[in-house]
């Protein structure tokens, strides 16, 4: 939170925001000073799906969901309202479905969102999915399990395959992480740093990726101040989306 995800997205080509929190309503494009375009009246998981399937987005090059982490939270009350237990009754908690089936329902609801996004991509839209950042335990067949950070989406468990985080990471062409530049930790303390950067290549501690050779010559990209749109100028050198 507060690292500049929404600000960075506001500088993408002609964006429209589907906001699951009010962060976007407080943001102006730092290069133009204009407020971002926000779809009004989005309050539930079903609202987001309806917008993604509508013609509201057609006048924009870039569709931003801000944030998918909250959208996943919204999927839970939707599930409890519309998906009954296998015995026919409705439940009050995710765990009441039993045997991890609630997480399977949540996975299926989030996969339906990816199907909506696929249709937008086929129509030539750029799609930016903003997420919070969180660590999750990863199984390691060759040794001890470990913690790896990535998008704050359900990472599944050893007992199920409902790994929403992995599916969204597989779907994306690029995964970028906004990070502190040259942050140094010694004796459990981090040195004060106030300059940000964008990482697009992974290591053992966090998820990131790029497809193709677009960023092969960039270990990282600067995000030194709110109006720094270096990332988008590399991705779209002619100023247009693709």
C-alpha cells in the first residue's frame, strides 16, 4: 500500500479504472494533473463482472482493476449468497462448505474473471491488474518449504489445487514489483531509503516475470518520482498500447 501502483497505472495509455477500493478516486495522472477515469457504482464481485462484459470500457485502451486482492475478498460474499452447499443449504462461512470446497468455489469465481479479461485482450485492450504484495509458503520437494512473496491472492495449499495466485501469474504477460531501490538490511534493521524502482525479473524471494525480450536489457526500471513513466515508455515507445 502507498507504493504508487495506482499512480503508475494512471500513466498507462488512456486507462479506465474499475476500483474495488477508493484509492483511484484520490489519484490524478501526475503528468497531466487530471483525475483518472473511474467506473462508477462498482461495489460487488458481480458489479466487476458486469463491467468487464459491458461496452463501458470500449473507449479506453487500458483497463485497470484496482485491486484484484480486494476483488478476491468480494468473491467470498458472492459465493455465500449464490453457491449452496452440496447438500442444498446455504452457509455462512467459507469453511462451512467443508473439505476445502469453499476455496475451490473461490478459485472458480476468480477464473471466471480471467475469462472476462481474455475477451478484453482479444478486443485489443491492455489489462493491468493491481495487487497487494504478500508472502506465501511454497512447497519444496527438494528440501524445506520456504516463503516467497508475490501478488496477494490465495496461494492454495498442499491439499488442494485452487492456487489463484499461480493461475493469475501464469496468465499475465508481465509481473512487476514496485520496490525500494538498494534497500540494505543489517542486523535485522533496514537502512532508510525513499527511492523506488520497478523490478520485472524474479529471484528466489519474489514473483516477477516478463514475456519476450522487451525488458531483457533492464535489470530494473526507475520509478524515482510520481511522474516517472519510464516503464510505459519502454513498453510502448510510440506512446500507444498494444
